[in-house]
C-alpha cells in the first residue's frame, strides 16, 4: 500500500476533475446541468471530501515523522534549459493542505444553503472546486515558477468569484480591481523570480537560497541586487495578502458571495502570501534588512486595517478590514524571523475568521428576507440589531469568534497572537507597541460588530433609514430589480449553514492549545529543533507579563465596546467621533488610499492611454500615410489609386517579376 | 551541386508529394467553384459546403502527414520537393517543411477551416467569397512551405489579393479606406522584400534562389545589413512592428469576423515566420548584432500597443491593438537569440494565432446579435449571452497570459530567454524585462475593463430577445480554446513540434559571437 504522500498529487487533481466535468457540462448543456444541482453538489463534495481525507492522511504521516516527499517531471524545455514541475509534501504543506480542504469542504456545505435561491448555483460550485484545486496546487508546488502558476490561477478564481454576480456594477469593478492590483504584485513577483533565476539558475526554494548566498560570497551578485530581488518577490505576497499599500482590493472584494469571502478572502487565498514568505524563509533569513521591511509593512497594515475597521458600518467590510489587520500580524511575525508564529496565526485565524464570515453570511441571508437582495441594505449594521434571539446558533458562534480574535485565553487567537507579539517584543520593540495597541482596537471593533448586529433591538424595518442609506450610496431602490422582494421574517439559517458554523467553532476554541509556548506541538511538526529550543527557553516570568498585558488591553477594548454599544453608557459618536472630526473623516475615507489610487493610477493610466492613441492616430499614422502618398507622387497618385486599386496593385507585383527577368537578362547569367 | 548542401534532404525525400497536395488542394477547390450551378436564390449553401469540405480534408491531410510522415526529431527540412518550373528566371516549385513551418501550416489550416465555418451566414456573392478563402488557404500554406525565394515571394503577394478583396467587398462602412491602406502598406513592403531577396541571391559567385543555399552564403557587412533592414521592414509590416502597425486596427475594424480571424491568426504569423526564416536563418551574424535593436522595438510594441488598446473604444480595434502588443513578444523572443527565446517566439505565434482568432470569432458572434462594437454603447451582455460571456472571458484570460493557457508558456519562455542571454549586459536585461513586464500589468487592464464594460453590469432592455451561441459557434470556439488549454497545461505538445529546428537556429546564432552594435556602424 503506497503512503498517502505518494498519491498526494491526487489532492489538487480530484477537485480539478470535478470542476472540469461540471464546467464542460455548463458550457455544452447549460440548462440541463443547471437543473442538476444535487448531483453536481454531490460529485464536487465527494471530490473535495476525498482530497480532504487524503490531506489528513498526509498530515498524520508527517506528524508521525515521515520524511518529505518530492516528485518532479520535465514540463517544458528549450536547448539545455529544462523546467521541472511536480509536487512536494512536507510538514508546512501538510498543515496547509488539511486546513484548506477542511475549510473548503465546510464552505461548500454552507454554500448549499446560502446559494439555494441563486440561479448560478452550479457555476458557483464549479468555481469553488476550481479554486480549491488551484489553492491546493499552490501549496504542493516545489518551485517558485510553479507557485507563480497557481498564484495567478487562484487570482483568476478570485476574479471569477468576486465578479460572480456579474449584473452588479460594484462586483464588476471590484473583480477587475482585485485582478489588476494582484497583477501589480505579480509583476514584482515575476521580476523577482527571473532575477533569482538569473542569479542562481534555479527556481526551487533550497536552490535559490543556497545559490544566492554562494553568489554573494563569490561576488557575482552584488548585495543590493539580491536585496532588490527579495523585495520584488515580496511584492507578490504584498498584493495577495493585502499588505499596505496593495491592500485596496480586499475590502472591495466583499462584493462576492459571502462563502467566498470566508474561503478565499479570509482563510486561504489571502494567506497564500504569508505561506510563500514562510516557504522563502531560508532566503529571507539571510537579509535582516528585508525582514525589517516586511515587519514594518506588516505593522502598518495591521494598524491600518484595525483603524479603518473601527468606523465601518458594513458588517462584511468591517470583517474585511479585520482580515487585513490580522494578515498584517502574520507578516509582522514573518518579518521578525518567526515563521512558525506567523503560520500558527494563519491557521488559527483561518478557522475563526472563516467562521465569522460565514456567520455574517448567515446574518445577511436572514436580512435579505427583510430588506431585499440589496447588499447596501442587507449588510449595513444600522439596520440590524437584536438578531441573537432570532438566530441563536449564528450569534453564539459569532461571539466565540469575537473572543477568539480578541485574544482572550484559552481561545485560539490568544496563543497565536501572543506568540507574534512576544517575538516582536524581542526583535522590534517599537513595532510591538503598535501591534499591542492594535490588539486593543481589534477587541473593540469586533465586539462593536457583535453588539450592533446581535444585541439591542431590530432596526431593519425602518423604511426611512433604508431610503437614506440607498440615497447615500447613490443607488435609488427603483433601479435595482432585486429590492422588490416581499419582506419576510428573520429566521435562523438552515442546517447546511449552521452546521459548518458549529464545526468551525470547535477549532476556534481549541486549536490554540496545539501551540502553547511551553509545549508547542505545532512548532514540533514544522521545526522540531526550534520547538525544543522554545520549550527550553520558556519562562513564566517572561510569558505572564506580556500575556497579561495583551489580555489587559483586549479587555479594555471589549469594555469600551460594552459601554458604548451594549449598555449605551457612553455615546462614542459624541464623545469621540465629533470631537476629532478630522480623524473620523480620515478613517471613514479609508486613509484616502482609494481616492489616491483612483486619481493617480486609474485616471492617470486612462489619460496616458488617450494621449498615446492621439499620438498614434495623428503622428505615427500621419507620417506613415504621408510617406505613402509621397512615393505615389502626391495627389495624382492618390486619385489613380482610388480609382484603380487592383490595377495598381497588379502593377507592383508584375513590375517586380518583370524587373527580375530584366535583371537576369542584363546579368546574362541564367541559372542552370 | 544543389543537393550537396542539403544533407537532410535525401534521407527524407518523400515518395508522394504531400506538401504539394496540401498547397494545391484548396486551389483545386477554388477552381471547382465556378462549376457550381448558378444559385437560383441567394441562399445557396453549396459554395460554403464545398469550401468547408475541401479545407477539412486539407486540414486532416496536414494532421496525418505531419504526425505520421514527418519526423519531429529531425531539425532540418523534410518532405522536400523540387521541380524546375520556369528555368529562365530560376523559379522552382520547391517545397519543404521543418519545425518552424509545420506548426504554422497546421495553425493556418485550422484557422482557415474555422473561418469558413464562421462565415456560415455569408450570402452576398458567396461563390466569390469562398473562392477567395480557398485561394487564401493555398497561398498561405505556400508561404510557409516554399523553399524558393521567388516562389515564396509570389505566394506572399498572391495571398494579399484575397485578403484585400475580402476586406474591400465584405467589410464595414470604411472598408475601402481600410483595404486600400492594407494593400498600400503591404505592397510597398513587398518591394523591399523583393529587392533584399534578389540582392542576396545575386551576391557572390553562384546565383541561387533556394532558401537553404541562400543561408550558406556569407555576406560582407554593408550589403548584409541593408538586406537585413529591408527584410525587417518588409516583414515587420505584417507582424506588425511599430511604427508600421497603423494599418492593422483599421483592417480589423472594418473586416468581418472570419477575415479578422485570418488576419490575426495567420497573416501576422507570416511576418514572424519570415523573420525567423530570412533574418535569423540567413543573416545570423547581422541578426546577433541587431538583436538589441529588435528587443527595443519589441518593448515599444508591447507597451505602446497595450496603451493604444486601452484607449480604443471599439472592441475589434482594441483586440487589434492587443495583437500589436502580443506580437511584441515575438520580437523580444527573436531578439533574445537563444533557444529559449526563439522557442518562446514560436509558441507565442501559435498561441496568439489561436487566442486572437478566438477573440475575433466571439466578437463577431455577438456582433451578429447586437450590431454594435462600440464599448460605451454596450453593457450587461452576460445576462443575455452567458455562454458567449464565458468564451470571451476565457479567451481574454488566455490573452492576458494566465497560466494554464498557452500564452503564459510563451511569454514566460521569452522572459527566461532574455534573462539567461549572457551576451547582453545585466543592466540591459534588467531594463528589458522590467519594461516588457509592464505589458503584463497593462494587458489585464484593457482586457478586463473591456469585459466589464461589455458584459458586466445590469441588463440592457433592448437586448432582451437574443439567443446565445449555437452548437456550430460552440464548436468553433472550443476548437480554438481547447488547443490553447492543452498547450498551456502540457506545452510539450507544441514545443516538440519545433524544438529541434529552433535549437538549430539558436546554435547557429550562438556560433556568431556578439560584437555589439558599434562594430556594425563601421560600414566602410
């Protein structure tokens, strides 16, 4: 019996097969396949389920200490260049495989309920399977070029899924923005890959890092060039993992269906950047300066996301900025040279953030029955409130998620975030300060979300407020054909939605215990030596003050949220927002980054293109046309040309042939 | 004396003139066309069916011959046929195929066949229309297969006539202008090709028109350089290279969709093919010296074409400008003067042929239904035409070099080819790659914004009652996209066809050391 790692190539291939079958069906027999919802769901679920089972087997093997497995084949070649592709199974990959298949499977089950009324149900499932396949392929990639391949493919799936509701203008813009911003990152990634290939002649992670240090020692590659290449490669993760200033696409991407926000834009794809940095750890660890830049970018992102999340009124957007902020934490860990801490936060965050997003989806699903299929209304917390009584499972799981992300022990977020902060404290104390402050902000905005949504009284039937919100968004209700569905009543979501929520609650509570600093089983899997080292140097004297401080600031954040939004003892609007209007405006406008982006890049590129086209039409075309006319003897030639095109043309062809004959005659040298 | 220079020829001398059959079969079909009974009404489908049958047979013969009789492991010419035709001017019916011609012959066979299938609804002067398409098929196969300069030139010229007429008779409102511009550009370029070719043929002691023998001539710097530039401009018009590209948006804007498929899928490839056959194979020492210049033009093509595309408001003109941008990668690959780069250039031609044809075909398919190509006037098409949307999006993604599609493999090969070319300085390579990669950012901007403005958004009420792609259109679309996917997933399918030939080209180039451009300027 072969080991699971030997057949691990099936993990990405199985969902791909499912996607190809249903995809071809959709193209050729659109109507029939669209009616076959159950069979399609069963096929794709079993493909993904099998991949999940295999992933668990692989993870168990790795836990039992099995060696890494790598299989390669020649994908393309030219001259003496060969490009190998294949797959690699190692502890890092095994963890990610299990994580991605688990969440993808749960999201698929959830989607069965969430998308039940959508005409694109089958298409949605096909995209989901396609995404899972690409993401799993990315994880098992043994070299940078193969990573790039799947990197772009997950980007494409994200594009398709953000633009899933293609009749919504917002979705169309968001999808395009997501793709283009990610292409900007990929631009750097590709240049970096090519540069590293130039320097080391290799694409695989080990070869690159050892080759580059050799090349620097030999002096063939100057240090600044190596630094540049590392930073160029980092542009890829910056875009994919929504790091400042390339994070602008992620909040907009919330236009996609909520299960997608949970799977792609919270748990898996956006974590790919962090994963890639972890893969490149041997490379980055050679350059402390690169680490510092990564850490600084991570910290800025972390603070920026949390600060914008403070004022968001859109439930999903609030969660999106929270994701940006948490991804910043992970990058901070990577920059501190603590990939294990970063990866651990990636894992814990994936579970609780997926749960939070699915919870928000459950809320939106319920809200749509009251306010109609209009995202501006269904996602606005000003219209929510008091939902806990109507949808208890959603509320409880959302509450667990809030505690977990706020870093209250013993839930998952505490252990992972605390480890990052501990690492930062030792490496970059200043950055720790910002991260510490952000922890408090996180606790505040998460509980603000919870209280506004689930506590108090329901505000959804307020028609005036609805009109007001629609007007503010520049979208009157008459334009949208969705808004007319009859108002229903709030209800808890069907089992297919609440089951994944309940399942995700378990790891959100418990998974952190895998990574306690005195006995981290997570570290033992990824890097056994470091785990022993960690356990040895662990001291309660160091741990308790830091952990205590983190819990303390989170408690402060939670308390303010309780006072402001649950007990209504303080009016934050009056006491804070109106006292510092400029800060409030700055945050509400998302640090003006979208406006800068729009003015500088979008308008700028449009203007440039217009000018280039003008030049093309007037100058380039003009010059070439003019020379054409001159050779014809100006106007006379043109007239002749207009009347007798064919003759003129024949003249040239046969003139050429006659010239040929004459030439031979003159030369008197007929060939034999 | 003649055969002594062709070691591979005797070995693979075909007993049956397969290549002549491939070239002449469509011509024979065209000759049959006038024999068809005069159509009683305007709905006669006989010309179309005849053309379809002939081209399908031709395509199947190509597949059979190039998979069974042709040996891909051999880099040199195979299936060679040489018959003296007009001895007093040295014209020979000389055909031969190698790895560079075979993929392009098959590509042009496929595109022409699909173009006839896309012309299903053509009713106006249908006999003439399909006769011209058949003539075109013969002429373009002859361009790729002829091994005699004069024959090549005749084919090159012959193939212009059908395209000219196809645009001038069946085109849009400004068809006369576009067709005239097309013929003016290409005919003048042809003169340069003729002069350069004859200069090469007459140079030295023995006169020859055979391409392989021309390759063996050694030329002194000055004349060789002039010939090279003559060829570059002559073939560059077809490719097209900046600043000779301005005929292309006009031609595409006015031609109907099947003719656009031919233009983008086959005609542009002739430029790239001829650059490889003449500039690279015959004048390797000059090519090596001028390669940096070619790369510079290639970068201009990539970036300038993309910016132009972004500003175009007409779907077909936008795709036409994107062709300018994508063909820039062919120039970059040829300029990289190594195996990887040339392989990338070859693959880019194949890939672009498939993808651009697909985009033009799908554009034509929804143009038939919406009767507009103006991007600002469209929107929300996806709601009524979901399958068309899927196809258009898929080909757009292929065009922006999404991995898993052929465009990615070719563009990455070109990038790697330039990266690993030790003959250039590191600075030159860095700048080249940086600038060319800007194209990678611009491509999704203009393609996806077009998709968004045409297909996304709320439904337009005026378009309520139109039908999506029918099975015939589905088949054509799939016939173009499936090869794109297959090559993208398993590029060896295509690379194996030409690799031994492009490797020979690259070895030949690397034999000529890089003197740099300064040496070349000392013409005296």
